[in-house]
C-alpha cells in the first residue's frame, strides 16, 4: 500500500512499470498498516484536483467565505475527515489569479531503508500532499501569490520514530509551460510508533513578472515532492 506507482517524473526520462500481484511476503509487510490506511478512506490514492483559493492577498474580499491563507487552517483541513483533496477554501475564485496545482505524479513521496529504494518490504515513511490554498496580489507587470499546502506523513513497516524532512518544490510556469520562477520548501515532521500518522502545513509567498500581453490567470504554480531526495522514490 505504501509502494509508489509508476509515473513520469519531471526530472527523469520515461519510466515503464510492470504491475504485479503482491507476494504473500509483501502482503504480510503491509498488514501493520491495514487498519491505519483503512481509516484514511481505503487502500488507493484518491485523485487530486487543482488547489484553487480566492480572495486578494493583502486586501479585502467581497466574499465572506474566502479567508486569508494560513498554516493553521491548512493543518485543520489536512486533519479533517473529508476524503477529498485540493482546494481548502470555497467561494468565488478570482479569475485573474494564477492557478495552484498539485503535481499529479509527485503528490506523494516514499522513503526507504538506505540501499533498498523501491523495495516494498523496506518502506520507512510516506508523505502525501492533500490540501492547498492560494490568494494573490496583482500589480502592473507582476503578481505575488501567497500559497499554502498541507498533508500527512505515514509510518511504514521499517519506519523509526523521529523527525522526517519532506522536500517540496514549486514551479511557476507561463502559458507556454516555460518556468519563470521556482521555490523550494523543507518541512520537518515528527512521527512515532504511538502516532503513525502526523500532519504538516506550510505557507509561502512567491513574486514573479508577467510578460507584456499576458494575463496572470494564464500562469500556474505546480507544487509537489522532490523525489530526488536520498533514499526516496
């Protein structure tokens, strides 16, 4: 259940994965997580939607449902029993604000025992991004986006209690998918045998130029894990 599925990563070339039925040994290794993951809504990963929040960062909003992005709100959203993923805030979305998207193949990251990357029996932890929110401030020639994300960290069969650093990257692309800005975040999460599920949240701000003739809504922010981290996959 904690084994990454095959995907095409933005930092790698084509990867082909052959899906096979798990052996009895692999099934036994997953048994310790069965109850935990069942409580989270089943064995499979739910599909992710674009994280879109509304409102003007640094200004007022005509919609009372739209709140300022905060780590506390995102953390509460990650801990909620709501099985859906994506936008934390509801209400009218400002059409001029760049989109915030969770990278479809980098929404989670798996850490393994050293020297055993890819081994389903050596999974230590898995991090997942489940909620996002954003708001923006538009100025002539540039836009500032205050964005946030939250998620959870699951302890695997070979996981040890302690601190885990989750590496997260954010890329800002224009309408032609050319990267115009980037950001990186390292989020520390403590996990233990007594709490095999821990939660995290972070809020950041990024400012980037808008090309002449372009609209802010044509840009997008893509957030996801950096699977180039040591012992991860």
